[in-house]
DNA sequence: CGTGTAAGGAATTCTGACACG
DNA sequence: CGTGTAAGGAATTCTGACACG
């Protein structure tokens, strides 16, 4: 589950109040985006939310899209696509897919 | 006053409770090291302390030295030396100093 | 759908001080 | 000197709900 371990960027250590200051979003908005599964903070033992710098960046992207009128549902889809694209497994499959396409194309011709 | 700006490492965003968990130090200890000027967290508008990952690393160094019985006073001196060494201005002067030393050495011989 | 807000409780943080040594 | 602790107050965060639209 861990990648670099020394990547400060992904350490969940920021409380929601600071995230709010950093992003300009209200606490309500930040919690709502979690409900819609756009972000997933960690919880401390007693249940307070902790965010990483990655989460903060993600929230700023979300804020931009929301400003453009994009619904959370759409934002979720877009983000899933993006994540897929950066997934090595998916890349491999895409490559195979492309080769197959070329193959079919040649045969059709 | 800023270096990279994109250096998450130096952004003061972590509350003292999290720092305590991260370092294993008590709140009392963390505040005391601040009193002794070993660290300098930022304050939010209402006065709560905010630390960076750099601060956390520094605190871990402090913890190690304290375990070895080094007094805060000594730790402060050591850290100042270290900072001097990594200060470009100081480097320049040291270089000049060395050259001078060589010069004197030659003349003496 | 996305966000504001009032509500009540629980957990956090702050400071200054006394204690021990 | 370095750290623990009890004390009282202020600020933070949490959840579930009602409101508007």
C-alpha cells in the first residue's frame, strides 16, 4: 500500500481547518466531497479527519471543476479515468488493445 | 524568505497533537523545545501552533540527542553550527579563510 | 444537487503555575 | 534543567438534521 514512504506529499497529517484555509473551501464542502467519494482522508483514533498535500491538491482541482459547473458525479468519473491512465496494468492492456486494433484494421483492409 | 515554495517539507500545517504522535514526544516536551528556541512553529490566527515536516525531523534529532543526555543548550549550539555550515555566505568566508591560512603558512615556512 | 447553518457533545490546544530534583 | 500534571478557558471537529432549490 505504500510507495515511497518518504513522500511527505501523501502523509495524512493536516486537519480539516487547515485544509479549508489552504483550499478556500468550507468545512461543509470538504466533508461533502468525501461523502461523494472524491477524497478519502484518514481518521485519527478519535475520529478527526487528516488530509495529505495530495488531498489538498485534489481538492483544488475539484474546486476548479465545480466552479465550471461540473457535478461531483462527473468529477468522480473524470478522476477515475485519470487514475486508470496512470495505472501500469491499464497501460499494458491499452497497448495490447491498440495492437489488436491495428491487427483488425489490417485484416479488414 | 521562501525557497522552493513547492516544498511541502517546509509548509507549516501540522498541529501539535499530530507532531506528538509522529515524534513520540509529549506536548510538554515539544512546547519546551520551542521555549528553548530549538524549533519555531508558526501560529494560526488564534494562536495554535503549526509545524512542518522539517520541524518534525528536527524534533526527532532533538529527541535522539536528549536520549544521549545532551542538554538543550548544547543541542542549540550544535544546530547553529550545522546551519552555518550550510549557509552559502559562510562557505565563502571559510574558503577565504582557508586561502589566507595557506598564505600565512607559506610565509611562515 | 450542493451548501449553509444552528445544536450539542467530545476532543484539542493554550497559558501560567506548582512539583520534583 | 527538563518534564509531569491539574486548571480553566477558548477554539476545533464531529454527526445528524433542517433549509433552500
